C-alpha cells in the first residue's frame, strides 16, 4: 500500500499589479511506501547541522546519494516487479519484459542496434542485481570490489533476424557461462512476447580488469566461487572458429579522423561505453548505403579502453565483392518474409536479393608517435525489404 502526505511551502512576499502584498504558496503531495519514514522539508533543509535523520549533506546542501538510493538486494530475488524481471533456467537465468520506447527507434520506427546493445547491458546488470551478488560497482560482485576489479567486454557477436518496432513488447533472456579459466560468457535471446519469434541473439566474452592499474587480471578464487554456481552450458549463437578480423590502415576506403568522446559517452567505469563504438563505426559508412541496407550481424573485438580526452579515428573498408548468403542466412531472410505476413506462393521470396555485404572496421586512438587500437569489427548487411507488399 502507498501512503501519501501533503504540505504547503510558502515563499517570500510578492506584489500584485495593484501594489498589494501576497505570499506565494505551492501545495505538494508526495506518495511513498508505507514502510518509508516521511520527513518534512525543514528536516531535509537542516541536514548537515545534525538535525536531519535522513542524511548528511555536503556543503552545497545536496543530500548524499548513497543515503537515499534504493538498497541493492543482498540475497537472491526470484521476481522483480519494478523491472518486469524474473529468474529462469532452474534458478540461474534471467528474463525481462521490455517495451520498445520512442527514443529507442530510428526513422523507420524500428529499434536501433545501439538500443538493443543498451538493453543487453541493462538486462545483464539486472540479472546480477537479482542474484544478490551485486556490490556498488558496475556489475561487480562483492569479491570483485574487494580486489578492485571491474568487468570489461573483450568480444561481442550479435545477430539480428528482425528489428522490433516502437511499442512492441519483447522478452530478453540472458544467462552466463564459463569462458576459459579467467573469463565469463554472457548470452542473450530476444523474442516477441506476442508470437514467440526470436528477433535477435547475442554472445559476449568478459574479462576482469584492475580498476586502479587498468590492467587485465586473473579471476580470484573468491570471485569464481561467487559466480560459478550461475554458469550453465547453453549458447545463443553456436560459433565455430572465430573469423579473424584484419587490421586496417589509413589506406582504408573510408576514414573519419574527427571523432572525440563526449561527456555523455562515459559509463560508471569512467571510460567510453562500448555501445558508443557502434555509432562511430556506422557513421563512417556512406549514407546512401545505410539508407538502402540493414545490418543483420556484427562482431566486435575490443582491444583497449577509450577515455574522454582521446582523439578517435574510424576506418572502414567494404568487401571487394558481394557475398552470396549461405544456407543459414537465406533461411533467416525467408523466415523474415513469412513471419511478416507474406506467403511463399505469392512469389515474394523470389524478389529477395540473396546477397549480403560486409564491412571491416577499426577504431583507434590517434597518438603522436603511434596509434592504439580500441576495437576491430566486422558488420554484415542485406538490402531492406520494408516496401514489399503484404499478402491478402
């Protein structure tokens, strides 16, 4: 149940047009949990003078964030009604229901790849939140915080069969598994809640970095003991031997050397969030190509972090020839058409261009003496078919 209280706040005297004095007043109504102690404005204003039970304030009279933020669960939670999440996979997986917001879609009302990557990150963090292992770091466990460790992503592979549209309800499933001796793998599946059709899948590899030295670290035994009970043997994308991504040089066909991180690009670990790299990569591809083609696959290999003062160069090289789709990709194209309300008998499948197009990418920090790689990438594209007619 929610409790509520009302109060009036009076401000200094003001004067009306005819010269009469009056006192301004604003009525405030605040809803809060019945278990939450309510404090008057006078109590909050007196913080820092020993009179406020809520929190001590800084000299500029701001309430300390650590005192008022929501408490992180210290024990495993099975359901989180606020985040529309629940524990699955016999107690170790996580599923979250997500509605595609208006600010997560592009010009064609479909979610952008950046939006999907942000939701991957958000659902992963919420998974750790519900596990009871989360400390006050960016997805770090208690053992990691004691050892000054943070997670950094080393590789990401995403396949998109369908881009969800604005207002669509999705289910994000995510889980973790071991990756070698010192890494962790995290996978995702994205489905339509209405139809159950898989829209996207992703797999990623994460390693630990010492927050102070900024060097990669082995996984301490106490951290392994924390997270290994959550490991399961399941893969969203069955990968063979990873394709080697060649390193580009400044002879690449497309080069953008005028990139600089913005303050809003930094995450809680004080480096550029990996999702921002995808935007820098796509900005180097010609606009004409982006208008007529849709990305359906991306592989990213991360080399080092990027800070706010770094100058970034984006290089992009298209494949020399179009690549004929293999059987798996052709099946995805066929499924895209059939699940969009078209039927094979109408002959629309024959209109599909079965060619895909590839680009190789490199983001690097421009240095005085040498350039340092941030991330290498490979993107795969196909023509857009949003203008095909629906069956009747």
